[in-house]
């Protein structure tokens, strides 16, 4: 059997180290490379170097990363794409699935769940983790519908929330952010609280891990 090639698509520093450690532990024979943009994924695909492609997809990516996701799926067919949907938001997961993602899992999966997802992605078969399946099941109404509008407003960060979070994770204090944006401390606190809630984290340190 040929050595599998795993491409990490545009990972953050935190994700890069976590994924490489995971692959070394679960799939030690895998050769790992990185792609920082869709064109690099295209080149790797044309060279036959994509046995598995790992990519993150967060609620904040709904506006900025969906086109990249669709492009990657178009290149790979979606069969060997392992998509990390975190935090597990129903609207994010369904959007990824509708775009053609084949293997979806959350960001806090067990090692055994990750092993199963990796194997499914390598084999090109559909797979959804129990975490995401549970989240999706809870989002279904008794009539069989989904709370699409409620979810979109719940998980999508506003432009102002993104501005505040970007400045906070860059190291500025709330008072400095308030001065920079010309807003009151109360308003900054409100935007920070809302943004952290939508990302499913409790503090800026946790936000840094998925935002940078």
C-alpha cells in the first residue's frame, strides 16, 4: 500500500501542531504537507498528493471561508476531505454538508472517533461524528424542520464583534479597544461576551486558539 499523503489546508498555529501530533500518533506512516491557499491544493491534487485533506470550518467562516471550502471540495470531490466543524454549530455543519463535505467531526472528539474519521476520509466514505450527529438532532424541530434563521443569528459574528475580537486577541486591553473604536467599555464588554458565546468559548485565551 502506498504511503498516504495528508494535506493540512490553511491551519492556524494551534491547529497545525495539534493535527501533526494527531497524525503522528494515529497514522504514523502518513506524509504531511501544508497548503496555504486553494491554488496550492490544486497543485497537490494534480500531482496526486492528496490522500486526505484536513480543514477547519468555524461559524466565523460562514462568510469568509465558504467559497474556499467549495473550491477545495470541487478539487478533491469532497470524498477525502476531513472537516473539523468547531464549535459544533448546526448551521455550520449543515452548510458544510450541503457544500459536499464527506467527513465531518467536532473539535473535541475522542481519539477513537478521530481514528474512525481518518479511516473514513482515507477510504472516501461518508462519516459524521456522534458529537455532530447529536447537535444536528437537537436542532431539528418536532415538525422535522430546522431553526435556520435562529441559528444564523446565534452563530454568525457581526462585523463589530469581529473587530472587537480581532483587537482583543491581538493583545489589546478592553480599554484600549474602546478607545480605538470610539466605543464605551460597556459596549466593548457586550460585544466580547456575544462573540465568545457564539464561538463556544469562555475566555480570550480559548478564542485565540480558533481565531488566529
